[in-house]
């Protein structure tokens, strides 16, 4: 499984970033056989369905160096690990309530030498630190997510977009975003990625 797909959309990766992305397949294949973090049928689509999907966030915002980000419900490390590779100057804190999944993400990050990630096995409600952004991949409805993470958003701004929540979601979202419509922007990933998988996928940004 090669990373040509990523290079099509992110041609400017450094040699180190390419090596880190390349290493992900074997690492996840190996860990997934012990602890299931990606459905077994889907592991062959790792780069398209998981890595590239995670990097869709970079089509909406280029995080400035020094930005701090919490990845909530990271599972095996998505979107946090691909984003941490892409933005080596940005700090990522990956949180999940399932210890086994946190372990996989930690082991993968250590194996590729990621220095800009920390991990925590906890529920979102327990995390008290402040971050510029919270990123997430479809863990729960927007309203529930915002209720939990509002306390974690730093008042200090340092990016082109105001601090807030950036999540990857699919399908019909108008209804879910209704209560926050003045603060919400939706970006269709089908504009950036031509693969069929991205037809209904969106990056939803809510300023908080």
C-alpha cells in the first residue's frame, strides 16, 4: 500500500514526513491484528479513508506554529496523528476514553518518532487544559460535542480562523448545525479530493 495518493494532494511533504506517512500502513496493520482500531476490511483503504480524510482539515486551515490542538475521541489516532505529521510545529493532545485505543495511537506515534503529540486515556469531560482548536472525527452530534469542549477553548487567538471546533463528518448536517448556524462553516471535501469516498464528507468548523 503506497502513499502516492497523499502525494497527489500534498506534493510538498518533506522526506521525513513521507517516511512517517509510509510507515503508518505496516504499523496499523500490525496493531490492528492485536487491537481492532480500524475495521479489518477497511485497513486496505488506510490512506484514503483514514489518513487523507484526516488531512482534509488542512484544506480548511493551515495551523500556525505553536498552535495547540486536542483530538477528541482519537481512536487509533485519527485525525491527530496524520495532522501531527503534517504540522510538526503544532502541538497535539490525543484523548480517548478507551485505553486500548490510546495505546495503539501512542505506540504508532512513538514508532515514527512524532515529538509533537501527547496522549491521555480519559473522557472528554475530564480534560481541563485549554487549546486553540478541538478536532474530532464524527464522535457525537455537534451540540453534545460543543457542550463538552466549550471549557477547553482558549480565549487567546493566533490563527487565521477564530478558535473553535473542527470536525470531520459525513451526510446531512444542516439540521445538526442549525443551532450554531451563524458560527458554522461547512466545507465539502469533494471539492478537494476526487475519490468517491469523499462525495458526502465534510469538514465542519464552529467558532467558539
